[in-house]
C-alpha cells in the first residue's frame, strides 16, 4: 500500500495572514513538493508574482516544486484529481496544504478525510492550523462564530500582526484563545515567519498517548477549584498528580474582559478507572445528542481491567479509540478535554463521574 499523503488545513478569519504564511512555506528551501488547494479567489488569492497559472489546467507548477489547485468543484474532486494526475505521472507532490476561505468552518473540511473512503485511503489529515489577527482578533471572535470555530478546531494557533498592538493586548488575546482551546500550542508569527516543524507533521489527528494541554489552563483550573495540591510550573497532563475534581469549572479566570464565547473547553480528570460499559453508553449518547456541537475532543483514559492507556479522540460524531502504551512510572488516571459550542459542561462532567467504576 502506498504511503499516505499528509494534509494540513490552513484556516483563519479574513486578513489573518494565511496567504502570507502560505507564500513563506512555498518559498522555504525545504525540498518538499507541496500541492496547494485554495477555495477562495480575490484579494487573498496567491498573487501572480508567486504563481504562473496555466489557464488550461487547474494545476500550477511552482519553482519550489509546488503544485497549486484551485477548488472549482468539490473538495473531494480536487483531492481525487490531484491523485489521478500524480498516478499518471503528470505531477508530483508529497504533501497537501488546503487554504480555506476566511469565513469557512474547518469542520466539514476535516471530516472529508474520514468520511470519503478513497480520500481516507490515500490521504492523512495531519493538522488544522488557525491564524488569529492580533489587531482584529477580539472583534472577530466577538462577532463571528466561524472565527470561534476556527480556534476550536485548531491543532496549533498562530497569532499574527502582534507588532500592531501592545504586549498586554497579545497577552489578553492569548488567554482568551487558551480558554477556548487549551490543547493547541500558541505562537506569535510575524510576516509569515514560522519554522516548518511548527506547521508540518504535527500529528494532530493521530491517536497517541499524549494529551498536551496548555499548563496555564491547567493551573488556572486548579486554582479555580481549590484543589488541595500544588502543581509545579510545568505540570502538564502527565504530571502524575491525583486530581480531585469538584468540577465547578467557572471559566472566567484569567480574563480581564467580558467576552462570552460560545466556543469553550473544559477538562475532566480522575484517578479512578472507568467502567467500560457505562462509559461507552454515555459517550454514545453524548455524541448522538451533541455531536454537531462537539468540535474536538480527546482523552487518555484509565479503564477498569486494562493495564494500558486507552486513547480516544474525535471530530463531531466521528470518534476513534485505540490501546496506548503502559502507564510505566506515572499514576494511572483519566484526562479528557472537550471543545465545543454551548456544551452542557456540568451535565457532561457529572455523567462522566457516574461512569467511574
């Protein structure tokens, strides 16, 4: 079987700098052959100084070995078309970048890689990268739910144009983004300058035994809930502490603003194992009722009678799970993060508590 071709989805609201970042990627001397799928025209389209388009084809050959394909039909057709041309020896590429429109919800784009059999057998969705404009980010998040969805879906978040605002503004925006999505690392990117290893091969959709959550989010949660232990400065998800959880989860900590984001996240932690049957039934019910509101969720689970970690993650109603590594030196425990739209946080947390053995 041929190796799966990794795909990166580049998203962000209008003017966030997606095309600037994409140009930078395409001009880097990394030796990769990149196919680009764009689904927008106009001001944000890659300009003609970078690409010279053959008007007879949808394919554009670049000096850096990049091929560009504008979406004129369905995303599946665009992806299939690239495969057909590559199989025929007409073009060559070893990864794909999809640049979405500024107002696009990345959810349906991501789902394409799990729901279409041909696409799933030839492509591997690597990560969703979301750009947020430091100058206009708060306003866009306040007014546009799609901007919030783009943050909720992200595997990595790049804050752009930070040179146009003060340091406190950047700090406040970062706090807000962490609150919305604590599993996506956040970095400042100026003029599209980002190391390639922060863009490609992030493995955001791979099942693995690590669940990285922003330490700031965890510390804020623990402080908020008066836990009876002190987390170290770098206590992440694998810190091995026994976590009490009297889950009051009031999430207004850390924020010096009154934004009421519909997209929000919360974490469930326990050092008690789950009962398999109860958990399966509960999660099935949650997905059936709230699947469309669940943007991303992931967890490392401690299951009764299982001596290894159980890893799960999902997008909307699509959930996968696998057996991970042994607990080794760490104390077994469950860590789950849910990111979604107007989720009934307290009901989900209580339901999970009831699934413990």
